[in-house]
C-alpha cells in the first residue's frame, strides 16, 4: 500500500536525494506507473537497475528516474530574500508537503547523443527554473506541435511521450488532472503565466505565498488521486 503522508526523506541517507536514494519512493513509483497505457498495453516497471525504473517490451526499452515536482526554493540564493520572510513553520509545512509521493514524477533518464535529459534541462533553463507547471506547459505544446523552451529536449524522447497517445493520455496516466482545465487545453499555472519571456520566479512575498499555496493544493489533490488509484489495485 502507498502511504500518501510518507516523508521520502525519512528513509533517505542524510545529505542524499530521495529521487535516487529513497527505496520507498522508488517502490511507490513502480507500483503507481506499472499499469495499462491508453492503448491498453501494460507498462510494467522493474527495479533491475540501481536508482532507476526500467521497462522493456515490444513497446521499447525505457530507463526512468524520479524527479521532484514540488519545489520550495528554500535553498535558491536568488530567492532567499523572499523565502526568509516566511515563518519557519510555514516553510516546514511547505517542505513536508513537497516530500510526499504526490510531489514526485518520473522522466526518461537515459541521455540521447550525450545531451541533457528532461530532468536536467528543466532545471537549468532560465525560462523554466524547475517549475513543473511550466514543464507541463512545454509537454502540452509538444503534443500539439507548438514550440517551447524545452521543445528540442522533449523531442529527443518522442518514443516515451508516444506511449500516452496525446496530452490527455499523459495527464491522466500520471494523475495530473488538477493542473489542467476541464478540456486539457490549458495549464492551471502555480504562478501567473503570460509567456515564457516573463520571469518564472515570484518576485515578492505575496507572489511566493500564492505560489506556495497553489503547489501545496495541487500536491494534496494529486495525493488523493494516488490514494484512490491505490485502492483499485
């Protein structure tokens, strides 16, 4: 069973990343994403490779890794003047919520032509700044063949995204429905989005507080979706 309140740092060695070192998080990913794809074929995952999830069938071979989608930015230097204005209790609550399974995703982990993976690209791209809502905006645009700051990177993993047939298939598979509108045509951004030329980072305490509340709300709702799915397994 999946415990949606489990703190993935609790079984991660001190100073290490749960994405690579939490055995519980890794097992939760295996349970959650080993299921039928939109085409009804089963996407079974195994744990045969350290720190990764692996699938091999007639669909192809895929190496996948965990990545956090809920970020507090508490250790980001350029955000410190804003984050420091929140109480320690507020930040601890935010961090704890971002340490549950609903705050984690999987992406292809194998480099293509020695170029950056999705995890790496979305972290270093100044127009994304590791925000998952903006990453999902880029993925939405990939499916409808529109350009985004991650187009080149995402296109290297077309075989992975093709597994889900379309954007709705991708969103439903990964329990991301609370981050899109009812017809899957628009992302419900955590921070106001006009275009990718605007700064992705909150610029004051009010904006950061709104961002924090939106992220926590999404993770709470996704955890509930995960809980309901887990009851059907």
